[in-house]
C-alpha cells in the first residue's frame, strides 16, 4: 500500500513563530487531506488538496503531486494551534485514506 | 447542520459483550467509513460503504461487522468485544468515494 511519512514528528514553538510541516507519500494520489486533531480528540478538516496551493487565514498548504509531497504552513502560531496534524492520502488504486503518523505541535505562550 | 453524528460518545464493555456504534450524516453523502485510532497513532480503516447498499472491508476488519442501514446511517457492531478493541472509533462520510472526508467527534470504547 501507499506509504505516508510526516516530519517532524514533534515540534515546539513559541507563540507567534512560523512553521512548516511536511508530508511525503510513495505513490500518485487522488486525495490528500490535512487534519488538525485538537487536544479534545476532534479531527478538524484543514485542507482538501490533492494538488496546488490553498490558503485559509494563517494556514496554507501546497501539494506538489509530481514530486509526491505536501507542505502545511502555519504562520503567527497561537496556543490554539496545539495538537496533532495529520496528512492523509489515497492513491488511484486504493480504497482507503491512509494516514501518516502525524506531527505533534505544542505552541507555548 | 450537525454533519456526522456518532453515538455513544463513551462506552465501557466487558470482554465478550456486544455493542453497536451508530453513525448518521446529514450532508447527503454517498460514502461512509469507520476508522479506529489507537493511542499515539493515525487512523486505520475498519470498513467502508462506497455507496448505499454496499460495504467492504478495510485494513483492520476482523472482529467487526457493519450495516449501511440507508443513505444517512452506517453502524459498526462488535459481536464479542476483546481488550484489543479498546480504541477511539471515528465515523466519516464523503460526497464521492475519492472526495473529501468529514469526521464525527469519535466514540471512546474501553473493553475490560
């Protein structure tokens, strides 16, 4: 099956700092999503981005499908950004969304 | 607009007991899914229903059964619960099979 690797696994930021999270995948994809799992366990959709670039407020994402990676940018981080960020992908032959191991982010005040 | 609703939110079972997790979506989505998340890990697919009337196994189907009751509802049943099934279960739906998934809030199950 498709392999999904996220980096870094853990990240500690001071409030106001910027960060870039990376997701590498091993095959062509027809679905790529970024999620934020908050400390209460809720999975929040951030981006549906199998290719291209999108922005939503302080967050933006870019997927370069031909090079098999996606980046999530967080600018001016806030304590509410803390939690785990998951990248999930599905390849053309797949029947499931495969999740990466996540990046655990802690933003300190 | 509630999105994806799961019940119950919390459940404690003894080994060997059975239970059903209920999931309903109000977004008129065609596809529905059940995932489990173990501590410190990503989500793994248990079963999915690409469209009303169909169900298929995912990555970790053993010990579970599902029913796509209608377009809105997709239930997950544990016939004889085992401690290895202690996990957080998430239901999800999407408009089309390759489309964007939306998740419910999760159901935390503990099997003693």
